[in-house]
């Protein structure tokens, strides 16, 4: 069965903006959570957004960052995250 998000993440109401990503389990620092965008010149801003990328919200005190890995943008934790 297709799962757009890893088992350790779920969607929930975000106090920042609409719907956001939430940890189902404790997540360690420096863990790559998945691909948020794929480079493709044919699309607006040259990227295709994945389901994971559609729910990545901005925060004044972030627990994740975006890292470039070739043609991919990935979300990576910058501190431990509790459920």
C-alpha cells in the first residue's frame, strides 16, 4: 500500500499554518526524514513538491532544516523531537 508519509510522522492541526507534520515517536537529531522536493525545470520554481514537502511549515524555533542532495531537497532534524 502507498504511504505518502513515513510511519513515524502524521498530519495534525498546526498552530503555525493549517496542517503540519507531527512525530508519532521520538526522532533523533540529524535524522533525514525524507524528500520534500525534486528538481525538475518543467515545474514552477523548478521543483516538484512531494507529499512530505506539502506539510513542512516554517517556525520561529525550528526542529528541522532543508538540505540539498543532488536533485533532491530533504528534511533533516536539527534537534531531537518528542511526539
